[in-house]
C-alpha cells in the first residue's frame, strides 16, 4: 500500500523516523553530530558503534527494558538515547533504572578495579516536566553533586531535552544544536531544505528523511508509526482538554459557592445594620449586650426580627424592654419555625 504523500519529510519523533535517521549504520554520522551538540567537548564522539539492548540486564525482566538506541563511542563511553512522546509520572526514575544497565555491563569477570566508562542517558521529550514548566531552560544537564554543588561523580550524566519549549524560527537559528532541535520539531512541516541547513550532515539528513525515497514496505511501516504517534497525541490532547474542562467546571462551581457565601455574608451585614438602626432609633445608643445578641443571629432570625421591628405598634422605651423584646421575638421565631 503506497503512502499518501501529504508531507515531504518524515516526523523524527515517530519510532520509525527516529530510528531511520539516528539508528541505522549508514546514518550514524547524523547521530554523532546530534549528540556532539549536547555533550561537553571533552566527550565529543568521533566514531560510535550501535549495541544491542537485548543482552542488557542480569534477569529476564531486566532484559525486557527497551530503549530506542544504545551505542558506544570509540573511547568506551556509553550512550542511551530515547524519545519520550507522552508524559510519564516516573520518567526520571526509569531513566536512572535504564542507566544502571550500561554500568552493570562493564563489570569484568575475575580481577577488576571497578573503573567505569562514562554513561550518558539522553531523553528527547515531547512534553514539559511539571516541575520545570516555568523555566526557560530547554536542555537539562543532570549529574551527581554533593551538598556544596560540587560534582561528586562525573561519569554518569542525564540529558533531557524539553522540545515543546523550543520556539525559535528559521531566522533565529544560531547554533548546530538549534538546528537539530528545529528539525526534531518541524521537519515534516518543511517542503524544501532551508538555507540554514546546507552543511553536509544536513544534506544527508534531508536525503534520508524524504518519504518519496522509501520502498513501499518502508512507507507502510512509516505510516503505521505515524498513525500511532498521532493517535497518542490525540489521546493526550483529549485528556488535557477533559482535564481543563473539568477544572473549569470545578472553578465555576467553586465560584458559585464562593459567590453565594459572599452574598450571604453581605445579607447578614445588611440585616444587622438595619436592626441596629431601628433599635437605636427607638432607645438611642445600644449596649454591647444587645449588639452581641444581634451579631449572633442567623439570617432568617434577622429577617424575622426586622419585620417584627417594622410592625411594632409602640416604640420600645428602654434597654430592658429591648432585651425582653429580643428574647421574646427569638423564642417566637424558634417555636414558629
């Protein structure tokens, strides 16, 4: 089945696209160039070899841990490279767990002094960490440090790329890293190779990524991979919209509750003020005892008393009469309710 050519170039965040560009022997220079934009200069790669993930881990369960790419530099450095399309609650935990396999793999039988080669765990994320969503940092370099922020161990590093934060346009691209991040986000949106991508490495990339160069079987595989990627995004978007809608409804409901409470308190205050004015008009300055009694009344009691005060046929002449009247009116209100 042929692929309907709606885009000229593949999406690098699909499983097929990522492994075709970065995970095949003929294209390893593309992976080297990309990784070198993330690594410190002393660990830059000149050559690498792909390693199988099947033999990693000491148990059958461990061997089922799958990551997209596992490779080794010419000096022994190990690199795990993953794309993560959806937010995962324990993604950082999983990264640490996976990074333990290349460490264990280095153990030698017999005499061994425990010297280890550096291990890099690199995550290309199509989401933003909840605890970093207000930070502008796109590429996070994480390593083990002590309480004084001094590096304790420099051979285990985690690099996380929060792609959704990258918003540079073609005209704003400056570094090689900028160019790679732009392609990871926007390659399928391009109809031709833009001017910033004239380096030989990008000439190779655009050649490898052009869908029309795929065999029919490759087109089918890519279409399946793209469908899975889009379905996953739809599920994520739907969940996000449902969460927003639920939050909005909860906010509206909470707003209604808070508004009703504010109105109730205002009504109480208005009724207290009315009763105090009516009583003061009758006997003058009110005692603290009477004011306290009025302040402790419910809205229904205040409403009943205000009506009773307005219906009085004769004014109350003194404070004792006011207290007696209040008590009598409240008792009548209770018995009547």
